[in-house]
């Protein structure tokens, strides 16, 4: 995993990377899952702009009872994938709202553009203007749309 993050950071040092731990299963393997989560936390500490989504602490236990409604064998069923997607999206939303300055320049990652003065015009070959809008999806989740004109 460290090699993958290192390669991504070599390609784009300012990329924001979210690393997700496995969910607990309510079984003997939970000790191993907790160990993996602690190692992934150490990995995230090694790189700038790398965030841990710790599903061992902030997600329901994916036990036999939960698999009855949300599972299809080992993997989730469509409803389970949807529920997991909502958990991950809300967790990412929480991380972004908790670290707004670290995400303020996201539209410029991977470009040579900088925007030190907020939403003002940037002059290069073309004049660009950044505008952000948000659309409410649920009570706690929004879709952010970035437009560069």
C-alpha cells in the first residue's frame, strides 16, 4: 500500500488521498483488521494530504446479522454497496469540512495555476474565474460543483 501512495505522490505531490480501512466483522479476524487499521494510520501520517477513513471506528460491524440484509455472500449486495457509498461519502465530507484550508486549492491540483486570493481572476494565457456551487443531496451530504470559466 505504501508503494502505491508513494507512486501517486510522485505523480502529483498535492493530491488528496483517502485510505479506507476494512470494517470489523464481529469475528476472530477483527484483531487483524484493527492491526491493519493501525498500520494504515501510520501510512497516512507519512504523507501530506493523506487521510484515513477508519471504518473500524466509524462504521457498523459487518457481522452475520448485517450480512442478512446487506450482504451477498462475502461481498455486499446492491443495497449494501449503496449504504457503504453513503458512509464513505459522508466520512469524506466530514474530513473536508474539518480541514477546509487543505481542500481550498483542489481545483488547481495537477495544474500550474495558483489562486492565493480566493475566487478572483487569475491571468495566464486565458483569464480564468473559479466559481463553486453546492447542491443539497441529503441533510448531511452536498454535491460540490466547481466551474472554471
